[in-house]
């Protein structure tokens, strides 16, 4: 999968057909020819605005930006990777409200030297990702602009199908805490990219991706999960129908997002690492293959930390009444307790208070990232 050239070699070969040569109208035509239309669209792309059907009059809406530099490295990500990452992050937010994704808009700011073939691959990536993660969800419009940095902005829409939204604020003492999808995989992949796929100045190296994947399946799986995650967007509606009392997407790390849910609900959460044993084992295997200099104690401690702190796995964190039957795809990872008087932390890990660290774009030092946290991208 060809990637947009990195900063050092962004100028394409003379034979490449660029977006500057193509023009907006033709570029838009090429994009729309490759992305699916939304089944819920009454009026799709081509007018001043789209019209989206909402059977019960309620529409779930979310938006998210991906900016070259703080959010991705062009040397590491292909166009298809970026499309999948953008879809996963936005569709998960819709699903976290207990809704079914129905449509997205895509806004792109592109350097003029960008190859048209790269943009066509991005559009094909959107089609593949939407078809896999949220069948029936399509593209109903967007915008094109120019910029020195590549920017991808997605707005996603969802249908509650006559039901109520699931908020962060509904968890009750006695509920169980459950998670869909893996924990710590994306953060581990990112930590390895920062540690082993950059030159001494910190520049991302495309050849570093190949070298990491050559270290075995355990390493390749966490790197690929960070670059191109996948979700099942139908799980949000399934969780709501199963009685989920609170829910949110885990984008900034299990600890930080658990703390947000706990504060919104006025409860205390206890995360049990024994329930995350398969995640810890997967991360340990990746660390063992990629960083053999770590001893067993160091490797285990780092693996546990990455599982509870690493972000961008985009699973769903939900609470359910103890009587509820969890939908397939969810597993119990902890319990919900009443708030403790004067407690400094809203989240416990194995009964002990933990600082809710995670990804904060305003607190992250991009010039010298801490590769052990896996909390930035």
C-alpha cells in the first residue's frame, strides 16, 4: 500500500498526477466514485448540503480531526491506514452513545503536491473500512482545501432507532464494568514505533515499519493495530439493548477514560488486571520480541502499564446491571462501587488507587515523547 511521501521526499516524481494539477472538481469526482453512499441519505453529496433521514427525529453527531504530526506520521501510515483509523475513531464515538452509524462527511486539507492516486487510495480505504465496521454507513459529503500539512476531518452521524442514548453518567454501584475489543495494543504499537522506528533526530522512518514487522507476528499485530485499528460499530446498539447503564469509547486510555466515566456517574470503578490477562500477555510477547533487553520483571510492569494507560484501541467501555447478559464481544473487567468519602481517585486497579494517566494532546511534549506510555499518536 503506497504511502504519501514523508517530509524529506514529499515532492513527487515528475510523472505523478498531483491534486494541484487535478483541480477540486475532478478530485471530488474521483473521491465520490470510490466511497459508498449512505443508506439513510435522502439527498447525498452534490448539493449545498446533504439530507439524512432520522426516523425518530434524533441524530447522534460527532466530529474528529487527524492532523499530520500530532496524530499520524506519513512515513508510517498508508492512505488506507489513515482511512481506517479515521473511521474507527469516529464510528466508535457514535457506537458509544448506543447508536448505529449511518453516514459520515469527509473534509480534506491536502498539500498541492499530493498524488491524486494517494487520495484515490484514501477514498477506497474509506469504502473498505465502512463496509467492514459499519455496513450501510456511507459518505454524504465533505470539503476539500489546501494546506502545508495533511488534515482529515470526519463528522459521523448515528441513528438511535427509537431508543435513548447511553451516556457516561448512568453507572450505578453494583454494576459490572465491561470492555469490548483489546486493551493496550495500539499504545504498545505506538511505543515501539517511537522507540525503534525513528532516527536520532526523532524523524519517523518508513523502513522502521518493515523492520518491526520482521520481528514477528506479536510485534506486527500491535504496530498494525495502532496504524489501522478496527472495530465492530454494531456493539454500541447491542450494548444499549442489553441494558448498558453507561458507555464511552476508549480513545485516551483505559485509566483516563474510566476516570471520566466514574466522575460523570459519581461512582468509583475497580479495574481487575486478571480480567485483562490476555491483553497483558499479547503486549508482553510484543515487548519480548522487540525489546529483548528488558528483563521479565521490567517487561511485565511495562505490559501492565501499557494495557491500562495506552490509548486508541477504540473499544467500548460500558457498565451493565449485574443481572444483564453481556452481548458477544464484551467481557467483564471490573466492578462499580459507591464513591469513597474524600477519595483522591475515582479509579482503582486491583483495589489500589492509580493516577488516571492517558493521552492529552495539550500535555504531550511532541519533541521528546515518553515512549513507555503509548498514549500519543
